[in-house]
């Protein structure tokens, strides 16, 4: 068997297109574009790459982008003051503070200051709590994107066994909540799980959000399972220092057993930015008292 490859890149392009199509109606109603503010502290190369990609996608979708690049030495109180200004700024519908933040800044304390209505990353406890109790909220981008891919591939998820490997606040936990809302029977596995292969073999759906290159092997999967590989790991592939990106799933052995699988790169990754734009648009409509754009 050879699994269907789920094309997250194409799906994300379509979602970005949907966002772009909905922008003119917002501009007509409110006389301004929806705005996303991105805050980057320090010069972490990976964060810089992500922020550049986010800004580019924001502008391409016709949204307003507000960039704030602060030095590594920025004091927490200055970052908090900036977030407070962005909370008050009527042109800003979404605030994204790029993580990780350099020590000694306390990430939790900074996230706590973001207005939940502008928390397009969905990391504020108010949004995490709303998701947990099934109320409308801004949902973290990566799990939301992963769920969109699953629904596209499988349609109704009701009654399916879903195994989420990883319990972080930004991926694993919200992923499990979303799958539960879809009436899946959800198992959350983590580093203390006993006999992980046996747990994973239950999954009609397996979501891997671990951060361990190629850890989940094809032999662990239930034949025909749909596999969403959230992991992004850079591995060295030759002795000249050449590297490549791989997921948390061993793609080659998994494609022999799975029914469908997301590749790395080109699977969940592109969905994250597309959902960020979607969340910004949705936040803009909610703040403006407008109904959410159809289909988003
Ligand atoms: P974290 O490090 O915060 O969480 C990793 C989780 O995996 C933890 O819950 C941990 O368990 C669990 N884990 C670690 N080792 C094992 C193991 N041997 N067996 C079972 N479970 C294990 O990572 P994130 O959730 O932030 O990210 C996960 C992956 O997803 C990373 O590769 C990251 O780069 C990627 N990512 C990709 C995004 C995208 O846009 N595609 C966005 C965000 C992340 P425990 O809690 O017990 O320690």
C-alpha cells in the first residue's frame, strides 16, 4: 500500500485565497484593512525566517502588517508596554509575539497581557479555556490547520479513534480538544506513555507533535490510518554538514501502512500561516461586530 500524500501546501494556498477574497468586503464595511501586528525580539534565525514568511503572506492576502523588531536586550516591561499599546490600537486586530522569547522574559506573563480578542495565536488562557469548554475562541493555528486537513480528507470524524502524541499547550492539548469536539475518541500520549506503539496502533487518526525526528514507524500504525505529522526537525544527512527537514514520523515506512499522510515539509507547516491570516480576519470581524466571513 502507498499512502495518499495530503498536500498541505495546496490546501493552505486555497485558504489564503479565501482570506484574500473576504478582505474587500471588510474594507468596504470598516474603511480599513484587517491588521496583524508581529513582534519579534532578538535575532533568532529561525524566528526571523518565520516572521518574514508571516509578513509576506499577510501583505499578499491584502491585510495590513505592523512589524515590531526589538533588540535581544529588551526588558520585559518594555515588551509588555508595546503589547498594551497594540491592544489599544484600533488598526490592529491580531497580535502575534514570536516565541521563543529570550531569557529572562517570562513568556506566560507576556501572553497574559495580550487582549484575548486579538490573540490570533490562541495561546491566552482565556482562549485555551474557551476551547476546553467548547465556546467560541481563537484557536492555535497549527492544530486548527491540522484539523482542516483531517476534515478535508475524512469528512465526518465522529467516532474515530484519534491518538495525539504530544501534550504541549500550543499543539497537543488544543489538537486533542478539537478532535474531541469532532466526536473522536481521543487518546493523548506523551513521554511517560507506556507502550507507545500499542497506543498508536489504535488510531484511525494519528497526530504526531513530539519534536523527535522520524520516531513513529510505519509498523506502529493501524493499516489505513490518516497520519498528520506536525513535527519539524532538521537532521544532518551527510558528513559535509548537509541537512534536511523531517517530521516526527518515519515517512518512508509510514507510507507503506497509512491511508494518508502529511509530508514534511509541505504538510501542516504551510497551514499554520494560512490559519494565522484566517484568525486575523475572524478577529477583525468579531471586533467590528460583523458576522464571520462565510466558510471561514
Ligand atoms: P514540545 O516540546 O512543547 O512538546 C513535545 C511533546 O512530545 C511533549 O508533550 C512530550 O511529552 C512529548 N514527547 C517527547 N518525547 C516523547 C517520546 N519519546 N514519546 C512520546 N512523547 C514524547 O513541542 P511542540 O508541541 O511545541 O512541538 C512539537 C513538534 O511540532 C516540534 O517538532 C515542533 O517543531 C513542531 N511544530 C510545528 C509547527 C508547524 O507549524 N508545523 C508549529 C509548532 C510546532 P512530555 O509532555 O511528557 O514531556
